[in-house]
C-alpha cells in the first residue's frame, strides 16, 4: 500500500511568518527564490522572473509539486556558482531523487523540523502539511554555534560537512 498525500488546489502556500523570521535572523535573506510579488518575504522576488540569479542569501519555499526538483537543483547550482547561503523549506521526503542527487552530496546542513508546518495563504493559516518538513541549508561557511543553537530550537540539525 502506498502513502497518501492529498492534492492541493494551489502550490502557492506561504511560509509562516514566524518560521521565516527565525531563519532570516540567522541568514539575512535578500532574495525570495520561490514567491509571487504578492507574497514575497524578501526585497527581491525571483519566481515571476525565473532568470534572476540567486547571488545573495536566498530563501526558497518552492511549490511542492512537479517543479520541486528543479528548485532544489537550481539551489545547489546557484550555491556552487555564487558561494552564497541558499536555504530551502521542502518536504522531508528523503526517498525522492533530488535528495540523492542534489541534497545529500552538496548541502551543508539539514534541519528536520519538529511537527508539521502550518502554511498560510494571504497571511492566514490554511492547514498543516501532510508530511514533515526539512530546511536544507547550502552554505559556503560553517554556521556559528549561535546559529546552530537557534536552528536546534526548531528541530534536529544535521551537519553534513563532517
């Protein structure tokens, strides 16, 4: 029997502001790599202009549909090209191909979040994700002890650099 994951009518589920704020306190994001201009959380939006390069600290909460792999691949490539922090909020579905090709070999840290994320639409809660979530961190630098402790408040941090 295979697992069931309900289909959403929209892929534009917004990151809860509290979660974005906690991550932003550590990474000081400049670019929101997966948003519309209406729900962008950073000074620069790139989803409606796919050609924007992620040259500065970038936050990405990609659509959890068939485009997910493309966002994960772009995050890895942009991190390697620009040596900048790129942070993704994605389903903790470690069996998918992108985890084996673009996350495990290249990410710096993974934060497996406690509980399920309650996403928003137009700033209002729309319900919890049917799966657990992970924050994938591509970083050219080691995170400080302060950053690791702040992330640990949200869940289990795994350092892939060791």
